[in-house]
C-alpha cells in the first residue's frame, strides 16, 4: 500500500491530518513511524513558503509523498498578528500554556467592537520528485474574553476562538463531526487537496515535473 507521510511533529496536527485523510486508500504515517527526527527551520515569509519547505524536505528525506501545513491565527485589531509567528509570538517557541497565559491579557485588551480573528492554514502535498500542490483553508470567528477551560494540546489559540454562528468555541469537545467539516480550516483545505492527492498517486506513470498551486493559479 502507498504511504503518505504527515510531515509535522505537532501531535494535534498529526491526529487531525490523519483523521481527515483516513478515507483515502493509502497508509497515513508520521515522522516517528519512519524514524525521522530532523527539524526544519521555518524561516519563510509566508504560510505558503513554510508549508512547502516542510513538505518538500520530508518528502525527499523519506522518499514518500508528504503532507505538511503552516498557518496561524490572525487578529484583526492587531493588524493580522500574530499570523505566521503564532507559535513564536513571545519571541521563542512557546508552550501551549505560555501562549494561553499571554492570550488572556490580549483578549481582555481587545476592543469590544473589533474582536474578529481568522484561522488560516496552507496545506502542501509534495512528492520526492519535486511536484507539489498547495491549498488554503480559513475560518472566521471572535476572540473570547475568557478561554475554554480545557486546553487542546498543540492548539492553544482555539481556547479563545469563538464561532458566533454556532455559539461554540472552536474546540473538539464542543463541535459535532458535521460542524468540524464546516468550520475546521484544516479540514476545508484537506478536502480540496485530496482530489489532487488521489489523481497524483494513481498516475505514477505520468510526468511529475509540473508544479501547481492555488496561489500560482490566481496570478
């Protein structure tokens, strides 16, 4: 069976990506499963750059098709911050607990008339040959003044992200499976990406040198 590598060490992302790719006729494996411990420096200027860098590095390292993503939370009143620096907002790779404590202060200081925020992600599927495809997913919500009581490992900002249409937090303990499909930004991206994954992996005999991305299509 063909294997697809989930190219991240974030346990929350591994579980979420595996779950959302589970309907594909391929074996979904993690970096740990293939004994890869290397890290990738995420020094890109955009989600697209970081997502591509990780997917391409691990695809070539493992010899397997790889899926990786990069994203963050963008708070409108903070002009889109922290964005690409979400995990390193404090100037270093902060823990979930540190980011939640910091967000408690930020959440109280946001104006009541502008608490809008977005979760954005760019997911990349890359082959060892250099072929890749990228898609973006986004969901809109509000920053709550107080966080959800339960921390989602790997997802500290979801504790503050409230979806007004549902009157629920963006939290696995609150959203139904159907609501997850409608409001999970990574699910939205992966759903679109799966069409390309299936087409690419069942067409091994075809030329795989063409690079395609949603971003380039818009130009």
